[in-house]
């Protein structure tokens, strides 16, 4: 089996070192049919390797692509001058940013034996492109990686972010002056260029970020998971069994499903899903389920700051009602939190629907890897006061099927939510309380699944205790009830939840076969009046 290219972002080293390479080169000839292209993807999702592959292709290094999919596309390799510029720079001032841009452009110029003396970054870029085209008699390829880094990495310092935006605006506007010298341009980054206030210099780019044709250009699809990694399933499964990370009766199909639960779920068109590539490589290398990408993402500060600013916003199961402009346009210092977390990789598209002839976008947390930091941060700002005591109390309530104790726990949780957060979510619904419970339980139990897909239906929550008990929970909500009938209404709702579990056969899900499990109905009225009732599953183990 081939070694993994962890930490390697250039095609030459991967191919010559015989590392594992998930071949997406069939997309490259399609991509370059558009002259100037923009692609948004989270950091550490494979953008740098994509750019390097394009550079090698345009440098005419056909030998690196022998045996790859592009060889069957009919593409004829030809050499072009290439300006490949990484914008990942540690710049604490606009002056430093200008200096770094000039240094990197001069380094590229020197590699082509061009003496670049211009000290204005925008003019220097234009001059370099013109001189390269004149010297080699060919149009120039420009590849810019992490174009927004000097701005997005300083979103906690808005004055500096705005100052760097001005520098980048004057830099990128140079593209408009050299269009006739350009063969192909690809600009990649995390956020869309309009969100960074950089439209004036980049609005000639064709944004393919949400196009189905290129939805899988970064990340691994489930089919690619099977194609490139299935030969590792058996050994990985045995390792995980031996260390207790997966039950001893688990099959390779169970392992595959757990990999998808942890690392799949990203989509930019609402149709094609991809797994996080850096996490998949690390998982098969170390054979342990961990949040590899989330734990090292430089965007983790965005997540923490946005959740701290409005924690209850992110307790909605589905973050709905965002327009195309919402996820495309903004100004530095006034970026909507949900689109920002979507672009940085902490949320993914859930659905795209047509409302009054306009597309509306909804978002969700993509997978269990992201749920881990997401709910840890959420709980630290809102819910859990003493995790050890509360975890023990919750485990006791579930294990002993104590409805009174579970009711006390849930009521105490809802009472902790400040009134101001309830006011921000005036249209309270079942989803609101569903996500609060999901978040709370995720901080206290080994495993929680929200609406997990089963063979016969989707329960609201499945809670898994340290002792292996699985609790199937169904939540029912009413916006209000007469004070004298409050308890009666709560009883009806909780028992309706139990009836739903039975009627829809949630207790017969594949996830519960052969397991000790409990069924719970939870009724919620208004701003958090709640009651939990345990039922007896019809097919409970003896």
C-alpha cells in the first residue's frame, strides 16, 4: 500500500515519491476552458495541491501525469510561463503586506531571469505578466492561492483587516489591465471575494464554487473513499476493534458508515458530498477517530467568536432563509456569521429551495468531526456548569429510566438560557429545542446522533451512554398552553412522542438491533416548560 502524502502539497513529490494520489485530473481540462476562475473552499481541503497540479500541467510536465485520468482526455501538454503566488503571509501591517507581495513577485521574476524593479505591488504584477508574455511569446498563467489570507486572518482586528483590504484591492485590480496577456487565471481562497470587499479587482472571475461540475474538485467523494481506501478497511477495522474504538461485532460496512458519519457531509451544490481529505488521510494513518481537521484549522477562532456572540443562533437544527447575496456579499467587519462559518468549513449546505422565484439556502453542521468542537464551544458559553456532576446525573436518569430526574435535568437546562436569547428566536419551534438538547447531550455523553438515518425511520435523537445504553428520543412542541392545563399539555406531548416512536418504528432501526435501549418522549411548551417520559420498547431485550 502506498504511503500517505501528509504535509505534501506538490504533485511532483507525490508522483515521484509514489505516494497515494486521489486522481482528479480529468477535471483540469474542463476547468481551464474558462479563462479566469474563482474557487472558494475551506483551508486544508486540497486547494494548494490543485493549484500545483495546474502549474505542472501548464509547465508542460506531461511525464507527471502518465497513467492519470487526464491522459485519456486528449489534452495536449504545452509550456506556458506561470505566476504561482501564495498569499499566506504573516503581515501585521499594510506596509508589511506590500513588502511581502513585492518580494514574492521579484522571486518569481528572478526564476525567469527578469529584473523586476517596480515597487508598487499592483504595477509589479502587471509588469511581470507583460514581460513574461513578451519574453516567451506565450500568454501567461496566473495561480493565486489563499487570496484572502491577509484579510481573513485578521478578522479579530477590523482596522488592520480593512487596511489590508485596500492593499489587496489595488493589487488585484491589475488583472483588468493585462487581460490580453492571460492564458488562464485561478484564484482560490476561503471566502468569496465580494465578502472581502475585493470585487473591483476580481469581478471578472467566473465563480465555480457552487457549480455541480466542480463540486468534487477538492475533497474525496464516498466513491473515491471506496476506490482508494477500501483495501485498508480490514486492517483498520481490526485495529479499531482491538483498541475498543469500535464494537467487536462491527463489519467493514459499519466502519465505512462511521467514517462517513465522522468526516463526510460537505457539499457546495446541495447534491454531491465530499469527505474532508486531511482527516481521511490522518484517520487511516493513525487508525483513530479524531477531529484532525477541526483541531488544527486556523479558522477555529471564527467559530469560537461567532458562537460566543450569539450562542442560541447556532442551536437551530437547520439555519434557514439565507439568500445568494447573503452568502456572497458583505463588508469586512460586517460579515454574517452563518455564511462565514459555511465558507470556513464549520457549516455545510443543507438544502437549496426556490421561494418566490428566489433561491434560499439552509445550512447545518456537516459531520461528527465538526460537531465535537462546535458543541464543546457552544456548551462552554451556554449550557454546562459542572460536566462531571451533570454527566453522572444524566447517565443515572437514562440508565434507570428515571423520567422525573430527566425532566429536572431538561428544565434546568432550558432555565439557563438567558431571556435575551429567547427573544432573538421569537418564532420558537421544535427544531430550536431539538438543537439545544442535541448540544447539551453531546457535551455529556460519549455519542449522540441527531435524526440519524435508519432503515425504518429517523428519530429526533439517539443518545448513547458510557454503559452502552441507547436512548431513542422524540421531541414534541407546542407554542403555548393555558396555565391550568400546562402539565396536562406536557403529558400529552411527551406521550405523543412515545406514540410516534412506536408508530414510525424508530425502535426497530438497524442502529438498535441487539442493543439495550430505552424510548423517551419529551414534551416542550413555550419557553422551555418540559417533561420527559420513558416508555417500554415492544421489542426490548429480555
